[in-house]
């Protein structure tokens, strides 16, 4: 916008809604919060990449209507951070996803 660069820190309600053809999503390091209803009705979304070191909040129902068995790669500094992010994502609606840990400081 107007030649400016903006950093995304939060994914709000309805940000990614009913994107029927969306198959993958990357959540950058700058995102610290994913709100309820942020990613909904994306039935073909099967690959999600999350930079978990800075993610602080994933609200309940943040991911609704995402492909069952979606593959979620979480970049984290250690196993403890990975486990915390996975717990938040499951509470956010990714209960049936398959999670993979990748180390990133």
C-alpha cells in the first residue's frame, strides 16, 4: 500500500475464509496471534507451515473446516516450544492434523 511495507502480527477472523482451492498456507514468524475463525472453510488446505518460535496465541476455532489429516510443519527452537505450539494448534481446530518438528533458532 502506497509503497509501504507492513508486518503481519495477527491473523484475524475471516482472514482466510472459504478458499476452496487453497492447498497450502505459511504462517510467518511475525505472527503472534491467530484469532477464532481466522482460517475457515478451506477443505483442500492440507499443508500448513508455522514458524512457532514467536506464536503466542491460537484461539479456539481458529482453524475450522481444514482438510482432515492436514500436514503441519512447525519450525521451533526446541521440542518444548514445538509441543506448546502443537497444543495451541490442536485447541485451535487442528485435532486431526499430522505434526512435524523442524528445528529453527
